[in-house]
């Protein structure tokens, strides 16, 4: 209830700019919360979404989720399509506008949406980025659910079970790899599980090219979370994600939006919301996937037909890049 009221209050703050507000609606829990609030308090009646041009359209779950959510809300929805050539050009534009390394393929899509799709009046764009890390990400949920297996003396057997085709519906391989990581509160260890966050690229190449070792690779991020008093490894995951990946992503998306005369509004950055979520136990937040986020959305009037749907990731298999 505290979080829901904080979000209502945050949306009411935008009332003087109501004619300039636009909303990205993916059809997931977070964007649905924002659209419902914008509809209730700003009389918003349209929404926007997009997808990768190289996505297999037969498996474009994002479009299905967005359009069905819009239909449920009674929104006039605009699904914006772009060509692969446009995407490649936008990649260069996104780098130019961000002026720092661009993270996530979604950044290029936002370059296209902000620059070519949204109308001139949509100067303030609602964006739900950051909610997962506040309410508990999928990775945190997996760990909370299976930590006994991960720390079990029989964890090595999961590596064998994971190679059996009949067992591939269960994440044996993932849990086996996690079992080889350190899960203590000593985050200075390069093999700590926390450094799986944002781990991309080829580590041997990075070490050779930049002449760094494992400790130096995580040094800056270790310094960033040293300001937080983490009582559990889940606290550390949340803090690290918020001050590294979320922070960087929001800066990049904000720079891209500004290049097109717009600004992004991140409703889940509210200090009151973050404080209320942080004071909710991980047991309560992770008793089921995204439990707290779904409970807040229900308080805000998001219907069960949206809340009951499985979570989708706005990613794409690298084989289709």
C-alpha cells in the first residue's frame, strides 16, 4: 500500500505536463502499472512499443503482450516497426547521442522510437526501467528458490544431470555453475557470484588487451557498493545493479531522449518507493517471482489477465542478431 500510494503521488506530480506525457507499454507488470497510473491521473489514452527488426515475428511475444495489454486498458496502441538497416544506422546515432558506451540492444530501439516514432508532443516519456532490481530480479528469485541446492554437498551432481536431455527443463546446469561461485559477504573475491551481474564479453581478451587481472576488472564496482551495508548477498545484488547497470542504462537512455528534445521519467526511482521495498524482507519479496511488484500492480488496478502472465525478457537470442 505504501509503494502504491508513493507511485500515485509521483504520477500526480506530472499533472501540469499531462499534455506532453507519453508511455512505453510492453505489456509487462511494470509498464502496465505506469500506463494505468497515467490513464487514471493524466487521462492518457495512447501507448507505444516496438521490437527488434530481426526478431522471428512468429515468436514476437513482446508485441503480443503489448497489444493485448493495450486492448485491456482501452488504449490506442502504436507498435512501431523498423528495418534492420534503420537499426544499424540507429546504433551509430545512439553511440553519438549517448557519448558513453551504449549498453543493451534496447538502447538502439529507443533511439528509433524517440527520434522517429513518438509525436512532437510526447516530451516526457514514462519508462519502467529499474523496477526488477527493486522488487527482486529473476536472478535473485532463482537464487532464493534454489539456494539449498546451490550450497548442497551434492551440487556437483547437477552438472551431470544437466547434460541429460530429459532433465533440461530444470536449470541443473545454471545451478551447478552458480555452486562454483562464492556467495559470502566478502565481495572482494573475483569469483564472487555478484560479479555475474553485467558479465558480458570475452574475459581473457579483456585481461590481455587492457592488461588487467580479475581483481582489477571488478575494482570500480566493488568500490561503488562499499558504501552500502549489505546484510545479505541479495542486498548486495540489488545495490550493485542499481548503482551500475541501472544507473548507466538510465544515463544512456536519458542522453538519447535529450538528443531528440525529450526526457525519460523513471517512476521507480522514487526514494520513498525504494525505501519501502528495501524494508520488505527478501522472503516476502521472493516467495514467488516478482511477488511485490505484482501486489503493488494489483493495488493500482492492473487486472489479473496481465498479472498472471509469465514474465518475458526484452532480449533476443544472439543467433538472431
